[in-house]
């Protein structure tokens, strides 16, 4: 508890320094990426908190589907905000591969291949030289 109090005090001391030092301040893209990543992580962690049903396979699939969707959401944040072309290619691969694995797991436990949803998550716009 005392360590947490020290960390809080340190944050209170260092937070103004970050605002006063432009080199330490996050860019709008960094801030948006961090916010989107936090939402993705929070959603993934909540989705992985599966109440045991007595069916280990179904519980495993539901936890892993949430985990894979979290990876997709984070990869899409990279595609929206990242600039490293190698990482963007990896992110595109993650989206495709994780979607395929989600469909396979859903089918394996008797669910439709795709979950009923309002609308698919928006994809990042393609940049010059990008390949689908």
C-alpha cells in the first residue's frame, strides 16, 4: 500500500513535466493509438472472463475468441496509426489469420462462423503502396 502511495506521489510530480516538455508529450496519433489499445485490452479482458459452463472446450473457445478479437482490434489500431510498413503488414496478417481462427473455433463449438454484430469494425484506409 505504501508503494502505491509513493507511485501516486511520483506521478503527481512527473505529470506536469511531461506537459512542459514537448519531447515527452505524446503526439495525437500516439494518444489515439493508446486510447484505442486500452479499449481493445479492456474489452478483451472482459470477454476472456468466461464463467465456467462445465464444457471445457466451449469455455476455451469463448476465451480464445475474445483474445483473438482483442488482437484484431489492436492490429486495426496499428493500421490506423502506425507508420512502420513491416508492422503494418504483420497487423494485416493478424487480422486475417485471427478472423479465420475465430470462425474455426466458433464452428467447433456449434456456433455460426461469424458472430451476429451491428457492423464490422472500420479498417484503416489504404496508403500508397499498400497491398490488401
